[in-house]
C-alpha cells in the first residue's frame, strides 16, 4: 500500500509544482535560482522526453498509456511478494512520474516543464521527469548488480 501512496504523492507534488510554475512564470520566461546554475523556465512540451515526437501527439499517447499501465500492473504483481522493496520504490517512482505527465498531456495537450540547468543542451524538465529518471536508474542498478532485483 505504501508504494501506491508514494505514487500518489509524486502525482500530487508534480501537479502542484506545475501549477505554481504556470501561475508564476510566463511561457519562455526564465528566473535564475541557486546562483545561475538552475533556472525556472516555463516550457510547454508537446513532445516526449527532450521534445521528441513533438509533431506526433497521438503516437506519444498511444505509447505512453500502455507503458504506464504495464508499469502499474507490474507493481500490483510484485506488491504481494516480500522483499523487492527497492524495486517497488523504483516502479512507484516511474509510475507516479509517468502518470503526472500523462495527466498534463490528457488535460492540456502538453507537459509543463520548468527546471532548466544552465548546461549546454540541457533540456527543461519537471518533477515527474526527475522521478522517472531516479526510478529508472534505481531499477537499472538493481538489475545490473543483483542476481534478482530483491533487496
């Protein structure tokens, strides 16, 4: 049950921060934070990660929804097993982030991005993206360095 609470918490936090970004920033506007290393820059991303497939929103929805559903189904499957704690956390991160971005795509037709690191070619992203990345890295770590993803 805790893993679904984690997933729901990610969705709520993600949607709240996106709403704040849209209320406080104009599209394309940047505000530096943490010196000049990180900027808050509102961007309406109609594509997938890194704006890929920006001109193919139907394709993105067609791929994203089944991927998120399979992720949630896998979480349901492993939730009953003892152990797998880090795997469950990783899947909850990925599912929560994916659902947060899917909510944007469904309601608005784009995903609200607003974090921008001041590095060359760094994409603008949001909290949902961070949780997807952290969950994926954790899952890959478990798959690479453990015989089974049980912790």
